[in-house]
C-alpha cells in the first residue's frame, strides 16, 4: 500500500518491439499507482493515450471508496456531485473509463432514491446520465463504455424490460441488440459501433454465445466463434475475449469477424493465457504467459516478443493504449524515455487537402501531400498529427507518440519511397468524428530510427 508520495519506478530489460516505424530495442519502466491520503488500497481500471489512469480506491474498512485519477503517477480524488455516490461494481461489463480527451465515465448511485446512474466528467464538470426513455418502468442505468467523442453506451433496466442506448450531449439514441435480456456489451468504438455477446442465459453470468457488432442503420455483423466475455473494441473492431472450455478457458484475439487466434496462438486450447488487454488501435495486445510467466506482446495475431525484467509478472494486464502503455494490477508500464527520431519538420512541406465525408464508411478522409524540400532524410519517416481536434480519432494510425511533450499524439508512417531530396508522397488520412466536432491538426515530421 502506497500513497501518492511513494511512487516506485523500475527500469526493465530491453525488448524488441517492431512496428511499421521500427522502434528497435525499447526499455520499459513501471510506476506503482498509489492511493491518496486516507485511503489504503487502489484498483486502476482505465487508461487513455496520454497515460492518465482512473480507478477505485478504498479506505481501511473497504466500505468507502472514491474515484481516483492518476496523472504522471500522482493520485487525486475526482469528487462526486452532490447527491451521488460512486458505485463500486463487480459487474465486469460496467465501465469506469477515461478517454483521450480526459473525460471520465463512472457508475454511480443517486443517494436519495438508490437508483443506478452514470456520470460523465468533462474537465471536472459532471453530467448525470439517468434512465433512458422507456415504456416499461425501467429506472436503473448501467454505463458500459466510453469513446473518444464522449459518447457512452449503456442500458436501462428494471420493470419489465431492458433498453440499450448510446448517449451523447444529453441525447439518447436507442439500439436493439439480439435478445436484449441476454446481451452483454463489450464496449463502443469511436464510430459509435457497439459490440457484445448474446449470452445463452442472463448477462450477469454469461454462458458462451455469439458476438455481434451493431451499428445504426446497418444489419448486425455476426462474429464467428462464441465467447463468454469480450473486451472493448478498437477502431478496427478487433476484440479479445474468452470462451470457457471444461476445466480451463480459451483466450482469443478476433482479428475480424471471421478470423481469430488464441492468446498466445501457439499451444493447445485450454492452456492459454488467462490475462490479456484489449487490442489497441495498432492491433497490439499485451498478455501474460500461462502459469504467471512473463508478459508478452502480440501484433495482429503473432507473438512479437516477451518482456523480461525484474518486475511483477503475476499481475493481470487489463488495459493497453496506443502508446503501448499498459496497466497490470496497480502498476502502469510505459516505454522508457529513449533516443527520439530526428525532427524533419523544417524541411518537409505538408499540404493538407479538404476534409470529405465517406458515406460508405461513416469516416472522414483527407488527402495530404508531403514534399522533402531539403537534403535526403533517412527512413522511416512519420507524420505526427499534433493538436488534433478533441473528440476526433485517427483511423488506421501507426501508433501514438511517446516522445517527451508529445505523449499520445497520433502518427502515421509514410511510404518507404519517401526521403530522397525532392521526393514527394501523397497519403490519405481517415478520421472518426462521430461528435461532428470538425477535424483540425498541425503537422510534425520525424525521420530515422528512434522513438516516435
């Protein structure tokens, strides 16, 4: 048990993490996330691309809990609005989450009525999400996921029915999953697509059932191979999850609706990892080996490398961001500061085309032309999208930066042919802007080996 003045940092051994930009050997550190004064135990649950973490903390009696936010490892309490109390829940489908804009979603209770609600904090200002409109007397609200636009997926139950919805800016948009009384939501992507499991019994104790991806105005997409539970999706709607199998369980990474691999992909079923993260937007997953072995990294279904070092390996990895930071138990693991790729912004001209909507995908696209106006630069070359509009996500990003001062900034890699003096590359960027906030960003270019 530690308070916010006792943060432990340990350097890990180097491991190889290969991306399109090629990090080479990367050192990791971990931080133990402690509690605030008066509290003695903390449980992190959510992580965003800026490395902020949210979770619960408890006093010595374990009867009182608080919502806690960690910034750079320092803990602070997020106060609940008057008349509401944080609702600790053992329901694995309820969400205590934080998005890239720093919005925090928490389950709560109305202290006067006892009704369950959700609370979305934006810049510290709370918005209470109560019961969605219904005709069957349902009053209890469960919040089940949060996306980059600040949209919340949830359900209102009780009375004679359960209704599912996506909430944004005070408005409920209803959707109808297959067999609502048996549907367990895994999460919501940045395009407001919802994924979940149609359980074979009540959602609170889900038996293996089919996975469905739901999107307004489109037919449900049925994923092959059933599950008992799944993670939140990334923006390619990849998920991780498990299916009970005899005395053990099988863990899977769905690369799409028809293709999946085990976690890890090698070895017999029933002897797979019990512990893994969600897939991030780059298609990476962190997991622990069966029997408490070292952490390892998968990418698009293949194991890249094990992470070795003098650090806790038995803790369950539960959340991974696009900067390859992950939470395991009360620890936040991060790539250590290293050699940054040289900056090439001064000599690379960047011309941004107009933003256009693509009705077939619901995404927005932009053509960007880059010209090397100076001496040759060594590849790989990456375009960072600095100061990206809040609530906008980059679709198909290569990763997010871990450079000092740029942590969490999305980047895309340029074609290998770019780099000679006078060379030019035209790329097509895609954005998810379900909040219709408008897309703006400032270019920054780095070239050569080193961290992005």
